[in-house]
C-alpha cells in the first residue's frame, strides 16, 4: 500500500515548542489587520492571483503564539511565506503558574480569544488591544473546550468544559462567577455543542450527554453510554447536510455518527483499530479525524465514506513516537488543514476535497 503523502511542517519560535494542544484560525478584515499589526509585525504576505483574505492562526502550547497566513504559499518552502512571532499575553511567572494552553476559542461577536489553561483558569484576550482583559479560576482542573450559544441571538454566553467533569455557563460581560454549573460527568468533558435553542450536547468518558438550558440552568436530560470513551466530537449548527448529526470519535479509534432525532448511532464511518482519535474538524464538505499515529482520515460528510488518508510522520507503525500524535486541528479556508502535534510542530495539509 502506498503511504499517504507527508504534510510539510512549519518552524515555531523556541518558546512554543510544547505539545500543541489548541489551534484556532480566524479570517481578518482590514480593520482587524491594522489593530493586530504588533502581533504580526506587519510581515509581507505572498502575492496571489486569487484574492484571499489573510488570516491569523493562534497556537496554544506553553505560550500563545500567532502566525499570519495567506494563500497561496509555497508548500515546498513554506517558511519563506509563513511568519511567526511571540505574542506576550502574560508574564513568564504568570504563565508558569497557569500552565499550558489546552483550549482556544474565537468569539467573532466581540473579537475575543478565550484561552483554557491547565490549572483550570480561563483568560480572555482582546485581539484589538492585544491584552488579557479577564482571568478567572473557572474550574478545578484543565479547561478542555468552549462553545458559544451560536444557535441563539445571545452574543455574551460562553460555555466551558473541563477535566473536573463540569460544564459551566458564563456571562462574558461579568466574567466573575458562572451563571450555571452542570451535574458532574464521571470523567473529562472533551467537547461542547449547542443544539436548537435550549440544549447542550457534551462528549466525555460518559459518552454523549444532553443538557437542557432552562432559566439559565443546566439540567441533564439524557446520557448515552458508548462502547469506548468519547475523546472528541463535531457538530455543525449551520450545515444544510445532516444538521442533526453529531460526529464523534473514541479511544478505540472508531468514528461514528449520532442522530439527534432518534438518539442513536446511525453510521459507523470507521471501525475500531485501537489507535485513539484525539481531535476532529470539518470544512463543510469533509470531516477530518486525527489520531495518535499522526494520521488524518478525511471522510465525506454527505456520503459517510473515507476519501483520503494524510500522513504527518515518516513512521506510521504502532510503535511510532508519541511526538507525532496529533493533539489539535483546524480548517483553513476550506482547502487546507492545520494540525498541531505532541512534539510541538504545526503542519499543513492540502485536503482532497479541493
């Protein structure tokens, strides 16, 4: 069998060499580019015959770093067009106290990056002023995931999930105490999704849990235990293709589809292979599932079948170093994918669907 093509990697500043646990990419406007000039050091972008808005990729490791990117760049010599600088969000002393970054989430309504820290703290970075505007001790353990209430006209509610087993609801205007706290999961909360106007779906060691948001309270409605621990999931509130589907992946390597209409698994996109899938993302056409061996599996969202397999490591055996394990992923302008590895690298993949 022909091995999948390898993805080029990008050099990061020394301070960022840590497990890349969180990635988020935002498209910028001329106003935003102007206000973030100190972050990007106004590096020249590669010229393109096709007008593509530049973007900023935020990377969470020991520090928060930013990379200003635009298409097309040279995949053979990516470092020529791919610039990186350190963005100082806190002092080194504070960084050491809060620990590594495990979650990043961009709120386009107020230009805020929400940062989840190892010690359970949440920080809010205003990308217009390049400053931390709030730091709160939100959870008793690592903050793993965030979600907006994007299914409602609510621009100020933030949901956080953590390794302490709780989901908490916050008002970003009064970021001091949570509005509500869920009942405790029996293990890590790995992902949060909004569904309809009044429901929250979480994936965790418990499986899939559904909560109702009623009068600013989180009440458990149902719990669906799975055969293996659910490590990550994806759900789109804007997709016209199967909008009621939750895609989830497990510790045993399986990727499945859960239908919110009948509350059961309706498709299996990949059977168990005993290689954990750690993170997922979707560009509207393809679903991407990334595993411990540095492989990215690309699936058709509409057809529910595997399209391609992408490699990020020269060693794809089961004994390969955990440094190649992919810990974070985000789509970039639908045609490319950024992945962050346990070894501290960021790699780029051109996807098969484009």
